[in-house]
């Protein structure tokens, strides 16, 4: 079985659209104070622009995705 973990951070841009960043793999266990600080830094530095040509202006959410994959069979060609 293989486990993959991703941390997805979503923001609102100045055009009201949702935009996101994926951290793959995140440092585990995830510390919410660090996540909040990182999201605040992304907003404060205004370094990233969105596909709608807007600035990131507010935090929307942060989610941790964990996926377990178990191979059932492998076939050779």
C-alpha cells in the first residue's frame, strides 16, 4: 500500500476567484500555526498573481489530503 499526502492552500484573489497552491509532500504533522503564517506571508508579499491577473487578497481554506493506493494486480505487456 502506498500513501501520498498533499496540503492544499486556497485563497481568494482580487477578482473574487478561488486560487490554490499544493504542497507535496507537506511536513507532517501539519502545524496550523505554520500554515496560517505561510498563508499570511503569501498574501502580505503579493508575489503571486492569479490566472485572472489579480492579487491574492484573503485566505479561504487549508486542507490535508491523504490518499492510500493498494495495487490489486500488475500486468505485463
